[in-house]
C-alpha cells in the first residue's frame, strides 16, 4: 500500500480564471415561430450580439474567451475547450467543465450528446483513457482511473451509482482536498467499463416536467473522473487529479415557468447553487475577491478544490436563438460576461419589432411567447 504523500506540483497557486465559452445552438422553430428569426447571433469567434429590447435601435455586444456558433461541431467544442485541460489531470491537478444555461438551450447536448454526436463526457473519458494508456510503463508511474457520478438535487447530494443512498456529506481533508465519504467509486479501464455504469446511472437522474420542457432537468449532474498515479520508486508518491464534468440544472427564471409548491422549492434550491456559482466565478474572474463564497452552496463546496486555485476550469454557456428564450438568454449572457457593450445600431431592420410599441408592451410580447417543450 502506497504511503500517501502530499506532493506540490510547483504550479502557480494563485487563483486562475474560469475560461468562459458561449455556444449558440441552431434555431429549432416551432410552428408559427420562425417568422421572427433569431434574436442573437455570432459576430466572430469571440463576440456575439443580441437585440436590445429596451431600445430597438441598439444591439448589445458581448465578448467571451470563445464563441461557438450554431454550426460548431461537438468535436470542435471538445478540441478547443476541453482537450487542452485533460493532461493536467494526469499530473495530479484538478479540472472542471460545466454546461450552464436555460433548459432547452443545449447543455445536455454539449455534455452528453447522442450516439451520432457524442458530447464532452464520452470524448473526455475516451481521451483520459487514451492519455493514460499512452503513459503506461513510462516515467515510473502507475495510473488508475475511477468514476463517481452524483446529482445535487434540492441541495442534497445523491449517489447515482448507488440509487438508494441518502444525502451524502461533503468534507475537506487536512490537505484541503474535498471528498464525499461513502460515495461510490468504480474503477474503469476501458470505455465500456465506463458506459456500463454511466448509462443506467443516468436513468436515475431526477427529472420532472415543467412548462418549459417536458424533460427539464431540475438537478446538477456531476460526473467525477479521478486519475491516481503512483510512483514505482522505493518511497512511493501518489498524486490524484480530479476531472468534474457537470450538466447544470436549467438557469431559467422560475417566475416564468409556472412553478409552484415543490417545484418552486426546487427552483429556489437550484437558484441557490447557481447563484453561488455565479458569485464564485465572478470573484475568481475579477481577481479582487478576498473570500470566494464556496461554502454557500453544495455545488460550489464540492467544486472548491477544482474551480479556481490551480485548477483548470471551463464554463460553456449554452444559449438558444429563439425569441421565446430572450430573457433567459440575456440573463445567461450577463452571468457569463464580465463586460458588455451597447452598440447603437439595430439588430436587423426586418426582425426588430416595430419600435412604436412602448417598451413595457414589447417586453410583455417577448415574455408571453408560448414556451412549450
Ligand atoms: P438542455 O440540456 O440545456 O435542456 P438539450 O441539450 O436537451 O438542452 O437541447 C435541447 C434540444 O436542442 C435537444 O433536442 C437537442 O438535441 C437540441 N440541440 C441542442 N444543442 C444542439 C446543437 N448544437 N446542435 C443540434 N441540436 C442541438
Ligand atoms: Mg438537459
């Protein structure tokens, strides 16, 4: 049994920024909806603009680390935002990739995808397995990979690999590593090992229908891939790198989803974690915060050692082009962006609603668009 030695990797310990990418999914019009066209569009690989509902003669422009337009493939998203951070996980560093955005905007497509268009999760798991098998035998280290899969639902931590489990606690060890006592870890050495556990566990996710989306996801799904490497020398050293791959709950404003009772309670809890996440990302990216409020929610507490610090993090904000998503898109962009610029030019003359309407009526018109599944 290897003696556990805390190893400093010599990396710069100052808080690192969270890289922020925005992905706009293709227009999926509903009958009668397509006349409006999109309300948001990309300008180049880092900038996009959205209609300014307050003033139709203006657009609002945003700048991000990356902008992925509707034609961007799953492979392109993976190669530019996720693949570069994976080698760090084999060196005992932590990383997190999370998909943010309103329900229906493409979070699950981005993270999970489909068999024809696999997303970040299957691609990252394959890539980590490939990196480890390329290393094996090299450099005097032995590698092992394991997976855990949990959801945070109503501020409770539930083990998706052990469906009858109770709410699990989140703890911190003396080296400031965050861990969950009792969480299932399954050793994986091939992609089919992973898939055999991941697919049935995904079905345990709590989903409930809301007016927004029949399969609206009300919980944060957190996949943890842990790479442990042990040095084969006399005095064995061990390093652990953690990769979190997270499909966040929908960021939509529950005042417009018709949520009541239990659903409203869920939305409140979801908003606590998302609200805290926004504060954490904001304080990391502004670089001015003296205290990053990780402890204020389960999600950020869990990510405390894997978001900021010397960890490598990417947030992919998913947005939808249709007008019925307008306010959710606007608030998702404002969460993601540090800066925005109001530009004095109409979005396009054809698609901007007649500017004679008073602002309140126009905002009502946008808000009242039917939002089906
Ligand atoms: P969310 O998980 O954010 O609620 P989904 O990933 O379920 O959203 O996406 C909603 C719908 O849009 C799904 O039918 C999905 O397949 C489709 N979709 C999302 N993003 C894309 C994309 N980039 N290309 C093609 N279809 C997409
Ligand atoms: Mg989803």
